[in-house]
């Protein structure tokens, strides 16, 4: 098969001493980022992105993707040992992981979490291997109207399928669109919303935005809450690993179901966090040991970890094939590709074949390396959490400032970073989602360009969005997604059972 031969070629690109070394470095940095609650996968990738500018695109994406895998692995360590989710998608892991640690089974819980994460990622990578080329070939038929329809579907899916308030999602997305409009108009060449400041001609760099929103915002919130680390020590020896591995096959149905849930939530804008909660809920409902969930069940660790890793990996499929990120971290990686002069989308599979298949091959190897690293270094990373947060927080802030400054070597960017940090803090306090803002900031100008090109072709006729079955079906689906919260409420009212007003007056037999 063509995909398998391309994959073998990708392994040939990745299997160099330099790239293998970058894998290990990326995994270790990622686990460290996942362990520290003040950081996150998206922010860790954003902070370290400037370090990759001197590398080749393949080496850079290998390192950054491994940071992402490492963060996914690392979040489980704090959840199980300290009952502190290192990442949002690790919250569900605490429900059974921490009780297992309290019972003296921390090694078993960690082994189950890491192995399940690897399984979920592996299933998702296999899916990407065979589906990404097909999606890319299909997308080659796209013109400006089709691309705008896909962008519209992405934005509307966040509203229709988001777990939070649709109003808050729309507010966050609108703010992102406003920020994306700052700078030079790509069609007319006129300046917009620069307020006479020459440095704002280049607009708000997404990298500075995500460093501020995710990094500084999280630190401010953690400082307010007075974060303290208290937890159980853990050692993983070969005997514990082997005993756990012998037990895991009996949960194969849970692993498969969680992988499929994770893949679906990764391709759609759901993301790893809802995927982990959904898988945990399904496992609790369908398992024979469901009533025991929350007291220290291994299956309660397997389900969310498998789904989270599958979702995190699957989010790269729409990013590579369509140029549309399925998660905040994928949005950061998308920005990195643009910086390196690569245009994500269907043409990437034609013009940069070695790069694409090298990235897919690195997903297989990166997750295997990640499993080996975390199984051997848990005590080391757990001990990091015993460092006072008052020392860790300033270090993270300095790293964020360095990352922001190196983008354009401009002091103004640090002030922008701090401003975005305040916005991130306010958003978290008011429970506004950050992912729609980041998505609108990254894709807002591209969606605008596609829309204006479509309008120029049609001479201002909006009906071009229904000019053929393909674009018409995507646009209609997007509008349904946008209005889905209202549609679901109307359906619920229609299906609501009628209240029998005379029931209370009837005698009881």
C-alpha cells in the first residue's frame, strides 16, 4: 500500500541520531511541563517554539510533538500521586488514580495510566496514517468557498459542541477575531486597529498570545489559590509493571471504546478534556465494577488516559490534512508550521511528503520513547513537586518572558504577553474558554481571506456558499452546529412529558 511505503520512508527520515536525541529531550521537557501545574501542553510548546527556529522543519516538529506527548504523559503523575491535575484532561484520572495511590498501589496506577496513554495514542496514529492522505486528496477539490465553509464549520462546532456556555464561547471567539484583524489588511494593504503604533503593523503574534493566556494566566491563578504540593511517593519496578500489564488485557473493551471516543473528540473541536470525562462516564456506566469507581479501580484510570491521548493525537489529523487545528496545542503547532514556511493543508502531502510522513513516523516512535522515559523516571519527576511553588512560579514567568521576547526581539511583546496573561486570568476566573479565542486568533485572518476571495468571485453573492453540493452541505452543517444549543432546547421542550395536573387529586390504591 502507498501509505505503508510512505510511512517506511518517514521512518527513514526520522531515524537519525539528531532526531532520536530530540525525541528524548522533547519527551523529558514535556513530562516536566505536564508535571508542573503552572504550565500546560499548549503553553510549553509555545514557550519552546523559538528554540526550534534554527532547526530543520522536520527536527523542529519532532521535538515539539514529543513535548506534547510528554505533557500528556506527565499530567497523570501529579493526578495520581498528588491529586493535582497537571493538565485539564488529567482531572478524571484523579478520581481513581489518587485512591489507588493512597492504598499503596501508586506504581500500578501509574503503569496502567502510561500504558493506556500509549495504547490510545497508537490507535489514533494508525487512524491518521490511513485517513490523512484520503482527507487531503478530498480537500484538493476545495476552492475559496469550500475553505471558508470548513473554517465556518470549525468555529460553529466550538459553539455547538463546546462543553461551556455558547454565549461565553461566542464572546471569546469574537475577541479572537478582533485581535486577528489588527495589522495590515492582506487584500487592500491598509492598516487596521493599529492606533498609530508602528509595532502593531504586524498584528498580535499568536505565540505571544498563547504564552500570556496559558502560561501567565495559569500562574496568576495558581498564586491566588496558594498552591501546595502534598502527595505519595512512588516507585515503579519491573515486577509491578509486569503484573499490571498482565491485568490490563481484560480491559480491552474499555480501551477500544475510549480510543474511539478520543479519536472522535480529537477530530472535532471537543478536545482531550471532554474526551477523558466522557470515557470515564461511559466506563462507569458499562463496567461490572461501575459502583466501585472512585474508590481505586484500575479501569477508572485506563478509560480517561486512553481517551485523552487518543484525542490529543487525533487533533493533528485536521491540522495536517485541512490546516484546521483540533486543539489549542495543534493551533500552536499550526503557527509553527507557518513560521517555517509550510502551509498546512492538502498540498502539504504533495509538496512536503518527507516532512508529513516524518511527522507521522515520529508519532509512533515518540509515544514509545515517552512510555520508556516515564516508566523509568517517575520518582525524579515526582520529587520536583517538592520544590516550593514560590520558587517554581518565578522561573516559569522568566521562561515565558524569554520566549515572548525572542519572537521579534521587541520589549513591547513582553507587555503584550503580560496583557494577555491578565486576559487569561480574567477568563479563567469568569469561566470563559480560551481555546475558541486562540482558534479565532490563528484562523481569523485565513477565514477572512477565503470569504473575501469567495465574495470577489461571486461579486458579493452570498449564495456562492450553496453553489455546489459540497460547499452547500458543509455550510448548512455549520449553521446547524451554530444553532444547535437552541435546536436542542426546542427538541427538549417538544419531548418533555406532559404533567398530569389531576394526578395529585386521584386516590392511591
